[in-house]
C-alpha cells in the first residue's frame, strides 16, 4: 500500500527546500503530490480539508506531520504580542 504524501507550498525558497527534502526521502511506494497555493486553484480547497494553516506543510496519509503543525494566526495570540495596544 502506498503512503500518500501531500506537500503544500507557496513557491518560496523554504517551501522548495521542503519539497526537495520530501522527494529525497520518499520511498518507491510513496505517492507524493505538491500543491502550490499560488498557482493551483484546487490547492486551497485541499489545504483547507487537511487543516493546513501555513506553508510549507507536509501531510502523510491524511495527517499533518508533527514537525509541520502550527496553530493558525489568531486574535488572542496577536493581542498577547501587543498588536492593537497603543504605546504608553
């Protein structure tokens, strides 16, 4: 049975490095797909289905790989960093 690997990118150098690393490590039974969010209209729907919130992200057999999991940008985190608070 093949491992399904999806790499979500935006074409940046960091993303390209991730794609290259995945391709180097992929075994003969790995089915690797690369989704460029800038160039592929269907990529955004695929990313949303997997819960991808940033790039590069690698998904293996339907799950975001731990090394790629990051929380989405959110108001609480931004406010905690001081955004929206006037300088004293």
